C-alpha cells in the first residue's frame, strides 16, 4: 500500500497548496479593494477641499463687491 499512501500524501499536499494559493489570492484581492477605497476617499476629500476653496473665494468676492458698493 506504499504507492497508495504516497499518492494520498501527494494529493493532500496538492490540495493544501491549492487552498493556500486561494487564500493568498483572496487576500491580495482584498488588499486591492482596500487600496481602491482609500484612493476614492482621497479623491473625495480633494474634491471637498476644492469646493470649500471655491466657496471661500466666492464669499470673498461677494464681500469685496459689497464693500465697494459702500464706498
């Protein structure tokens, strides 16, 4: 039965290796998803900053205009 035991051991080792590969692949995909989410958050934050700056500039322009009207 040595041949059968060797074949069984080889099959188990192969199965274990495939399982590890699948787990590693799943983890890599999860890491990429996390990176994409972080990048999206950064882009959103950059957009929020630009919007806030535009609001600030518009408010300054409005206030300058009103100040010039008072003169």
